[in-house]
């Protein structure tokens, strides 16, 4: 008998790799998506909500979608990266089918709190955008760390260079104050950052094979979006250009959920630099026995798990086998 699927809330800024992650979650029999909470990031929050609803509609799925934070906590918002994900977040789709489902009227943070209170200790939150919704939910319900089973964040980097500055990863860069609050909240939290997501290169040919295997609007849309996204990554990273593909960033957060044995973890306190040249840097104390005198590194600070290595070929196989399953009708 299969174990019961894991109930998950997906906090996201779709976004091409967010779309890959969403379809992985819908296709995987071990995951039950309870809701999608949107945030600004790859696109405006309004567009993120439109995209979440659209991706669900064309995949024939009805799941609550709530709209979340539109701006960072403190820093000034930046223009979305249209050159990476397209102006619409999905590689500039030439046309879109009509969408019937409308958003749940609650704010994303309120939805997270309501669901966590209704199912205490059961829900995993997978967050793959800037962390404003989680930090707001913590303000609404300070006991949230006890009410959620686990939080998995695609964000940050420890040893790998950053992707928006020499040291900063995009999701953390977009709201460093929110990320610092989330990393300090004291829940079971795992960071799936660039240290591992830069190891998962997904070739465009794989998405073409998926679209041929399932001839369906959902896989055709994903292929279109990936072709746009892969063009950006192939120009910028020689190791991606060789394969003609893209990084699968957000997908790895879900692969960690279902196959944690593929990852090597380190445990430590993590802080985020909120301004200056290092803004957005995720700094990990990897020497817990050191007694650093600066404020911020007290022994009482919560420890979080950070993924430092991944068995990338095995992760790619998990992605491929999952998307090839009969999940579309
Ligand atoms: O740095 C990668 C992250 O930034 C991913 O979540 C991607 O979708 C973008 O938001
Ligand atoms: Ca994302």
C-alpha cells in the first residue's frame, strides 16, 4: 500500500521553473496540493496569480489560489526579470485559453494560517519565491512553526556564487528582511539553494519528449516557457549551453520533499545580510562550536538544514519519470 500523500501549500511566483515545480507536484502521487499562495518575484503578484490559475486550468485541476504580498518588506521593489521568464512569466505565451476559476479572496498569509490551524502538524510549506507571505503569516500567528510540519525553501546559497550579485540568490535578494525573519522562526526548515539547484540542468529536449508523450495544452505551454527560459540560461552559463537547457531551481524543493535521500545536508544558523554590498547573502555558521561574539550568532539561534550537494542525475530521473506519469486527462 502507498503511504498517504503529503499535504502541501505551494508558495510561488510563477515563473517558468515555478511552473515546472507545480506540474511536478501535480503529477507526483506522493504530494497532495492543498493550495497555491502567490507572491511578487519573477512577475508582479497579480500576474503570478493569473499564471497560477492558468497553469491549473489548462492542467484540468481545481485548487485554491490566493494572492499574496506585492512588494518587499523594507527595500524598494525592483522590476521583474522579464528577460529570464518573459514579460508574462511564462515565456510570452502567444495566446491563452479562458480561465474559469477565480482566486480565493483571502490573502496568502491568512490562507497559510487558516490551513495550518485546521490541520496542525500536518502541512508542509514549499516556498519558491521571495518570503514575504511566510514572514507575514508568522506575524499573524506566532505559533505557526508548531502548526506546520516542515518548511522547504528554494532560496539562498552558501558556497555557490549568487545569481543576482556575487553572493545573493534571487528569492532572498528580493526580500532579504523577510528571509532573515523566516530563517530565524524556529521551524523545521530546509534550504534548497543554488548549491544544489545549479547542479540540476534540465535539457529542453526532455520537455519536448514530455510534450510528445502527453500531447496536451499543459505540456505544450511548459515547453514554450522552457524554450524562452533556456535561451537565457544557455547564453549565460557554458555548462548549460553544452546541454541546451536550464536550471530546474524550484523543482528541486519538491524533489527534496519526496526524495530527501538524494541530498547532503549541513545544519547551522543562517542569517541574511539586509543591506550593503552583501545584501541578500545567506551566511551560514558551519562551525556551531565556535563562540562568535557578534550579535546574531548567539548559540540560541535556531538551526536550519541546508542542502549542499545533490545526486543530480538521480534527481533528473525523478523529474522525468514523474512528468511522464499519466497525470493529465
Ligand atoms: O534563484 C532562483 C529562483 O529565482 C527561482 O525561484 C526562480 O523562480 C526565481 O524566482
Ligand atoms: Ca520561483
